[in-house]
C-alpha cells in the first residue's frame, strides 16, 4: 500500500495523541502485518466503506489504554472500566474520521466504533486486503495504528 | 437556556457539559442523549434552545437528527452545532445542507468549543 494512503492515518494519530492529548509519542516505520489478529489487549475498531472497503484498528495494552483514557477525560482511571472502553471507541472514531479528509477519492463512510478486550476475540479484517501497522512508542506505553484499505 | 448534548460517547457528553457549566449554565438546563432517537424524544417534550450533536451514533445519526429537527416547525431557527470527527469537506457541506448552524471537527480544544458556544450561549447568535 502506498504511503499516500497510510499517511492520513499517521497524521490523524499524531494530531490526536501528541498535539491534542499531549502524550509524548513517536511513530516507527510502518510494516505489513502478517498476523493482524495478534494485537494488544484493548482494540478499538472501525469499518471503512464507500468506494473502498477497509478497517482501522487502534491497539493498546491495558495500562496504556487506561493512561490515554485518563488524559482524554482529564480524570484518573485505574481499571479498564466502561468509560475507558467508551473512550477507546472515541479515539478510533477520531482517527478514522479525521483521516477521511485526505482520502477524498474514496468517499469513505465510517461505521460505529467497536472495542474488543482480551485476546479471544477475532477482528474481522476485510478479505484479501493487507494490513499495515504503524507502531508507536509513547510515555504511556506502546500502541499501534493498524490500517487495511482496499486501493 | 436549555441545551441538549447528543453524543454516543459519554466522555464527550461530559466534556461538553463541563464547558457549559463553566459558562454558568445550570445543570438543570443541560440535557443529554446517546443517540438521535432519544434526542428527538427529549426535544419533543422539552423546548431546547441549542443542540450540540455528534454525527456517528446508533439508532439515529446526527445528520438524520438534524433533518428531523429542522422539519419540526418549532426548531427551524434553533442553533445546532455539529461536533464530529467527520473531517471530509463533503461531510461539512452535507451537514450544512441538512441545516446545521456550525460545524466543529474533533478533537477540539475546550477553548475552540467555548468560542463557538459563546456566540450562541452568551450573545444569542452569530455576530
């Protein structure tokens, strides 16, 4: 997948986590993920439709999810509560919605977000569409932005 | 001034409500709904002066809510601020066509939302 299709999601993520939430973070080189079911414990998922099919998945370890949710809500969470899960859904909603503005040719519509917790649930990636993973290091722990977009 | 905050994410409803409380809007004048369908029910039973509405919600989307509320005679001129992650230009145009008064793309700093709200909450409209 060309960088021009990944960069909107990278830009939206940096804008959300670093510029808006003030989380010190840096992205590493994106790579083709050969095992996209093997993500972290907390995953926010949103489907992409329109003149393409795809999905965006944000994946966090439990503590990272709790830490980032605390930043978002400006309150201290200590457990993976319903509020934290609610916020993870909102985060992936923002990344996907913001990335749309740089992918106008696809007239993307986004689904409602869903959040999976634990390793037992399977993510329904679009068939035969590669998944590109953008890893991030952050002060609150690593996380990743995973994008599948049929081009 | 009665304000209805509509967003399926509780955290966003709370952020918006806290800003409105900072303006001095009493808690009793703040209403909230997690989707457009429940928002319509509230708007039918209570006279609302300002709507803050998300786009992507279950049951009834923000866009369909705006169309429905504008079709009600009593809400033809009521300010509606859409606060959404939908950043594509065609989304903004679609929302304006449906009847929104103002459009804000998430994530937003509280200051920007305050600035937009001031025009309606403190001054009673765009100046």
